[in-house]
C-alpha cells in the first residue's frame, strides 16, 4: 500500500451511514438538493455573448442597454452561485469537527454520516468547477458587466436602473469567478483560515489523511470483490479526490511524497479504476493540488 509507509487496517466505510444529529441533516439537504439545482443552472447557463458583441462593435445607447437587460438576470444567477459558495464555507467547521481529534480513525468510524456530507461537498465542488471551466461565457459576462457598472457610475446612471449586484459584492464575485476552480478555491481558503484561527485546526491534516484512507479502503474492497463501476463507487471517487486535493493544499509536504500518510498509490489506482472515464477527477489531482509536480513525487505516482 502507498509508497513504502505502513498503515493501520481501516474499517469499511459505510456509504449509507445515517446523517443525523445537529445541523447535519440540514447541511446535507442543502448540499445535495440545492447543489443539484446549482449544477443544473450552471450546465444550462448560456451567457450573453451575442448582445455583448453587438454592444462592443456598435456601442450605441440602445445596444448597450439591450446588453445590460440581458445581463442582469444572468448576473443574478452568478450571484446565486457565489452565495452558495459562502454556504459551503460556513459548513466546513461543522464537518471538520470529527476529523480534529486525537483519535481520528475512531472518530470517523463513529461519524461516517458527517464524513459522507463532507464528501458530498467535495463532489459538488469538483463538478461545479468542471462545468465552470468549460463555460467561458461566465467570465466574459461578468467582466463586461463590471465595465458596464463603471460606465453607468461615471455617467451617474447607476441610480436610475435597478441593479442588485454592485460595489464590494461585485468585486468579490469577480475574484471568485477569476479562479479556474472557484468552488475548490473557496474550500481551500476556508480550510486555511480554519487551521489558522482555531485551536483544533492543527489536527485537521491528519484527520483528512485518515479520511482519504477510509475512502481508498472502500474502493480497494470494491475492486477485490469484482464490483463494477457504478454511481456509488463514482461518488466515493469524488469524495476521495476532494480529500486528496484539500489535504495536499494544506499540508507542507503534500499527499504524493514517499511515505505519505495517505495510501496514495492505492488511492490513485482506485480513482483510475472507478472514475468511469470521467477526466475531471484525474485533472483535479493533476492540476488543483499543490505538490503533484514536486520533485519529491515519485515518477511511479505521476505515471498512475
């Protein structure tokens, strides 16, 4: 297993563990139900390219006004995406709690429902970012919208039009959508803040490593049983991928080094075997982690 390290024997992860207690049911419903709605809205986002092109090539007041009319509801949708990212940020401290203990293996085993919800956060973030990266209309629409806001402000017309997304909110949204993978960036930044501002934050990296090994064990057992790839194993691949990305971003030496606390060789084999040819997981590991291309990463790991 892994790259030369020895690991404890992990219990089988219960993908059907009940989600109960405190805020967990509400968080789970928001992430899974509302998250699906967000992903559907993103996948159906068409953008305002034609109206923007017309306003740029023929900058008459009529053309610019028509572009703005089309942009306003589109920007409202983008604002909903941004607000949803803030919800995920707020959920993380609750979901991290079982990981930040002196015995994370036992804690994870006792709180697998919470681990499931954290996995669903990763699943959502990976899929959102994958959809966002292939839709340049989002960045183009919002860039033109901000230029329009500046023009309206200079001409003192901004008070005569009902515009809900302005000022500091627009600035923060611009930073959010500027990232190729904005949702995962939010999770990484929120996790870094959690580590730096809470007493238990120093235990998080160790907890995430063990969580990754739980998910890896699940995929290992599926492979040994000859279970075919299906929606459940694909979901665990997403959970595992998100955990690896987050661990690698907050860990000084990363997830891929020799003697990594994550069973990284088995983990990557599981991702490869059960990703159902969806490239987003391999791409997230290659391009969203911080240490994959480090010299300390064995070539055998990169080749996987």
